[in-house]
C-alpha cells in the first residue's frame, strides 16, 4: 500500500532574505525530516536545529511532530534584542 503524499512548505526568514520551499512528503514525515529534505540548511548555514525553535503556522512544536496536508514548517531565529529594551530605545529616540 502506497503512502499518501502531503503538500507542505518549509519557511525561514532573515531581515535581508526569506525563503519558502514547497515540498511533497509522505504522511509519516516529521518536521525535522521535512527540514532536511528541503535543503534549506544548505542555503542558510546559520540554522542550528539544536538551537533554533521550529513551528507549524506560528505554533512552536517539536522536531518529531508529524505533518499534515498544507502545513507550513517555520524555522524561527533567536531574538537579537529583548523586546522591552527595543521599546525603551524607540521611546527614548521619539522623545528627543
């Protein structure tokens, strides 16, 4: 019996570039397997799956999560600056 193929996307974005890779994977495919199959790590060597969080449609998930039809796997970057500190800096800049 043949496994069904699922249409999914793997996405990663930096401030200067974003990439969304459409893929067809088997229904037993995990998030980690989809990322490996996409080849996105070769295009963005800064991605480290031991460090970067991943998710499906903005919901953080485990690398072992199984995929469903039309899922978008997202690889998240670490924050460069604390959100509260960024807000303080913007407020200080506007009050000048």
